[in-house]
C-alpha cells in the first residue's frame, strides 16, 4: 500500500534525514517507528504525505507516486491520509465539531469550507468519528475546555472524518500522562483493527511499541536497522537500534528509580536486521 523506493532526504544544512530507504507497508498494518531523536522518524512519516519533500527516490501510495504528484492528483492522494500531531493542532477557540469537520475540507470547494457549509452527511460522519473515541457528548464544547488527552482524541476523530486509508501519528502521546497515553493508543489500535486503516505511529516508549504494533521499524541515523515483529524486538534489539543501553524514561511502565534496564549493548551478529546479513 505504501512503498519507498530508494528514498533519501538531505536537508539544506547538509543533514541526511533518510538514507536510501526501501520499504513496503501493507494495508491494515499498525506499524510503530522507533529510534532516537534525530534518527529520521518524523522525516520518514511526514514524507508519506509530502509534508516533507524527499531529495531522491519515489514514494507510492496504492501504486500512485505521491512524489511526482501535483495539483488535483496530489490533493486526492493526501485526502486519503489522516495526520495526528503531538501538539494536537486544533483551533482551540472553535467547537469540537468544527475541528472534526475540518477533516472534510479536502472533499469540498474552498468557498464552501470557508463559510462552514458542510452537508448533513459530514455532520453525521463527524459525530460517528467522535463516538469512536468516546467524545460524542463533547461535540459542541470548545476545544480549549478539554484535557490534553481529550484534545488528542479530537484530532483522531478529525483524521477519521477524512475517511482515510492511512493514518499517520507523529509522537501522538509524547505530552500525555500514562493513563491517557494508553487510552489514546487503545483508540488508535481499535480503529486500526475495526476499520483496517493502515496506521503508522512514531513512538518514544518501547513497551508501547511492543504492546500495540503489529510491526516495528527501527531507524538509526536515517537508515532502517530493524524491521520485525514485536516479539522479535527484544531489549537487545532496542539497544542496537539506539546504539546504546535503553534508558528508564524510554519505558512507560518503568516508574521506580533505578539503573538502565539494559546495561550491555549486544553483539550485533545476534540482531535481526532487514538485509538478513550480520552487521
């Protein structure tokens, strides 16, 4: 469903965000991308919907190149890709309903959406999306009256209102407390399973990656160094992805003070890598 062919990204300052990425993500997968800050997670995620333009290669969505698309074709491809941000990106002074309806903007003319002339069917879609994240009763509350977790669930509903084939979530729980984090991740997992929407999430916490993903991709310095199942993503594998021992603040469930969970970086020959060859 999503294919990266020899994709690289070099920023104007010379930083290499991605290095020759070859990757296929299949329909209905819940993929979690892990790696240190600066490893290329956000670059990879945001290149899928062209929030970031790549320097080399090609990205295809359902066999259509989003890399070379422009105009109406680009808008049509993007319409099928919902985006969830760490900072929610809501209009705080607007109602929850207005924020969710903004997910329908790509389906109508600019004039119609500027004046808020959404048809009845869009309102029904928005209410259904809010019901899926248990916020239907908040539809006519102002967004700034909600907690952080509720605001993030509104952003999930907004993405759902697009009727997307793909949902991208860039560190969606980074600013949330542990209980709310699991509520948001439960919502994303349930939506993935019930609607078979391909879901790709950047995460900081390794235990969440193991618990919710059907597939984990590890990035290091812009390269894929692991691609496998949660069962295969052991502490040793995460140490290899990070290039150092796992820190306690990278595990959501590690509340007690103490030393690093892993103290020795394993022999790379014991790690499964995408090429199938030892490092």
